[in-house]
């Protein structure tokens, strides 16, 4: 390892550095925060289940209009 760090120390440093986010200042930073939050939402299982429920409700609504 470089700098005389053992594997445990290097892992701790790497974990903490990857957890740090640097947000730009101004309106670009606000948009970036929103994009990150939306990306986390879209990748969640909640979002997938929500979309499946929406598709099922839409299918039932369309079927009820067609076949009374």
C-alpha cells in the first residue's frame, strides 16, 4: 500500500471519501441535488412497484371502458 497504510486504514479512507459529495454553488448545485434525489428514487424498488400498480390500474380502467 502507498503511504504506509494497511488495508483496513485504506478501506476506511476510501469509504469515507466516496461518501463525500461536492455540490457546485448556485443554481447548478440545486439542479444537481434534485437530479441525485430523483435518480435515487427511480432506482428504488418503491418506484418500480408504483409504476407496476399504475400500469395495472390503467389496464383495468381501459378494460372497464371497453367491456363495460
